[in-house]
């Protein structure tokens, strides 16, 4: 499952990939100004507002989250709901501006 959402300064891709032993969940972002890319699933606001409430943990080691399919669907649907809220996207984009200034926006995936 894949959903692309256009924000003001960023485009977002919410992805759920079903595998044999669960699902891979991630959120990718493209900064429109300079086309820099990052997987943002490990950004604090995503962890605290999306991942923790659904998965009931804050133990995340990677930007790709491996979960069972049921929790993967919850994450995907909730993320899409969040990204349809323009106020929430505005808040997230402010957080991403700060994250981007601190470096690390040099991923090489195709958006």
C-alpha cells in the first residue's frame, strides 16, 4: 500500500509493504525546494504521535518499522488520516525543517 500526500514544503509517501513475516512501514519525505530526501519514520513527532500510541512502545531502532500486518494497517490508515490534516502537516513541516537543518537528509531512494 502506498499513499502520496502533498504538503506545503514537503511531499510525503506513506508505505506499507507486506512481507512473509509481517509488514514494513515507513514514511518518506521529499523537500520540494532542493529535492533532498529522507525517511522520516524515526522523527520524534512521528514516533510520539503515531508509532507509540499504536505499537505501545518507544523502542525504535530503524526508520523502517517491522510489524504484524494488522498493526501495519493501523499505522498506515492512521498516518494517512494525520497527513490529511493540513494543520498537522504544518506542524510536522516545522519539525522537519529543524531536522533537515541538523543534517541527515541525503537518502538516495526514488520518490
